[in-house]
C-alpha cells in the first residue's frame, strides 16, 4: 500500500480463497469459457468504448451488464459455459502472497502450476505466514502440481521461448495452456514484461490456443488507464485478439483492476468491454526501457 509490497489472506477457513476479486477472474484461464451463440447479440446493451469516454465508467457499466446477462442466461440451453479444463498447465509470473496458486491447488485438482517469484524472501513469507505450506501439504502432498521457481520472469520467458534450460525447474520447449502475469515492482507493473518482445516470448511459450492474462491496476483516481491502453496495443502486436475484462472490487479495492487476455483463438468473453482502435495506446518495446 502506498507504493510498497502488499498482499492479503484470510486467516480462517477461507484461507485458501482469494481476497480480491481479480484473483477470481484469473480462473478464466482454467475454465476456458466458451459462450455459445445467443438468439440475441450477447453484447447488446453493452456500452461501446471510445477515446472520449471514461473507460472506468464504461467498464463498470459493462461489468454490471455482464453479471445481469450471466444471471439471466445461466440456465438457458442456448448459452452455455463449458469447462474444458482437463489437465491444464499454467505459468504464473509473480508469486506475492500466492493467493491465486493456493486457490487453484484447492479448487482445480487437474491444474499444474509453475510459479515464478524473483524474491526468495517473498516466497518464504508466503510459506510461513500466508498458508502456502499448508496448501501444499493438503492439496499437493506428492509435490506434483505446484513448482516454485525463484527467477526473473522475463528472463525465464525468454529462455523457455528459446528452448534454453537454465535449471529454473521449468522445462524448455514447454507449451503452457495459459500464462498469468501478476508481477509488480512495488505498486508499479514490471515493464520488462509489458513489451512487444515480452509478449512474443510469452506467445512462443503457449499452446496454439493458449491464453496470456495480465492483471492491470488503474491509478487511485480510477480514470487514468493509460497503461491499460498501451498494454492492449502492445499485446495486439503479438496476438490476434485482446480482451479487457473489468474486475471491480467494491469491498477491498481502492483502485480498479482489469484482466487483459491475449490469444490467437476466436474465444469470446461475455464480460469483456468492447473497444475500438481509438482506445489503443502506444506499443511498448524493449528499446523504450533502455532509452
């Protein structure tokens, strides 16, 4: 908080549940939601986004519409969400309090996670004080589903993409079903993971229909989504499709969180906010970081 590292955990029977709403949105990469065709356009009633509109207002309106749509059609035969998870292999960039990995261990028994955290002290704190060790003991006693890797996330992406084995614990030539980026440096995103070159490396690590998902946090005034716009433009340099899903958290969120999903598949997400080319910012390249 205030520019320093932060995480949160419940301490009661909910200790393996995520506190913040955006962690639950990460489940999208495991459930692989496919929204079947409706008699009416599922985006009817969703406000379109343009550069002059407040994206935060648009996102909140779209999130409300999506929740309403999900409630109205949850039992309808012509709108189905199918869980095609099976055995899913996921790379997580950024461990922090390990809230989402704990949740996945407890709720998705077929999922296998490689979690990359650059700071060993963070992982040690999570193991001792955020119930990570207990989650491993209860849900992965054979140590087959959760692989803890101490490394720089960008370096690992580059090495896996190039087929190099630097003894991270991850295997070269791996094709993940999904990559989740929840890496921050204090309150700032890790910019080396937000470039076109990083996106290209991530894509090389994914299966052909894989998903790359990133957590993006707005500024505290909630109206500044410049980084979100730049990231959307950046990911479109590497992937065919980008979706922006608002993750409002009225209980605990001081800022707005957005889940940005990039993929080459034609998968659709009913709760994504429509946007056009005017919304896109400027793609970020590695060269900009060195300038």
